[in-house]
C-alpha cells in the first residue's frame, strides 16, 4: 500500500528488489485493499504484472488460518494476518507501514518499515 501511495522508501525498495530479481509474494487480500481504481494505478498494475510477483490466493484454508491467528493474537485485521502467514510460509520478511500491527501478529518476523 505504501508503494501505491508513492512512499519514496517503498518505491526505492521495490525498484531495487526488482533489479535484483527478488521474488515477491502478495496476498490477494492486499491486492484487493490497494486496487481501488485500476485506471489510475499504473505503477501498481505494472508491479502486479511482473513475473517476479506472485499473488497468493485467499482460499478457505488460508482464510481460516488468518482468522485463527487474529483470534489468538486478539486482533481483527484478517488481511494483516494473511500477510504474516504468507511471509512465514515462504520464509520472507514483510515490508510495511503497519509495523506495530504486523509485529503484534508475529514478533519474530523480519520487518522493513516504510
């Protein structure tokens, strides 16, 4: 979301990661949260079309797991929980502007603040 809002640090991080051919995993719920007006979101559309980007489905199993994580951690943001679970599943860190929310869900994750 920070990338879509043209957060300078996020834009630079994404550009550098693409240069290095890094692999991105983005939960489908995040795409839904950010994708409000595709006609005006050219940068986001280009990123999502990149072969380096893989959108993780929010299927029944992952939705239930995100809900359970919210229950355990006493929070309500299922999308944040899906981000945490996606990162853990792939051994990734999380780039976020919601550091405290992500850290609350899993204090052990590597987090890059933007």
